[in-house]
C-alpha cells in the first residue's frame, strides 16, 4: 500500500463500519448533523463540492483541515 489511502477518498462510518463516498451535492448543514463542528463560518447551504473546489481537497477530513488553516 505504501502510504496510499486504502479507502481511495472514501470514509468509514464509525457507527456501522460501512464505507461511503460523500456526494458533492451534500450540504454543509447535512454534514454538521454528523460532525457538528464541520466548517465553522461556512453557510449551511454550501455544498461539499464547492468546498472541494475552493480547498483543492477531496476527503471530508482534508477539506475540514484546509478550512481551519490560517489564510495567508
């Protein structure tokens, strides 16, 4: 595997163990139902696809990390 994510950009639901790929049209509000502190300061009607475009990231945890980074 050598450093590659074995889930290929998908994430594992901790409750069920199921692997899922979040859709680009998923809203921030929907994500916050599972992850309450996701993307603070971002409108709840913004889409995951839009956040992926502005951050250049694909995985939700990478998008969240990129949004927390100081801008500069």
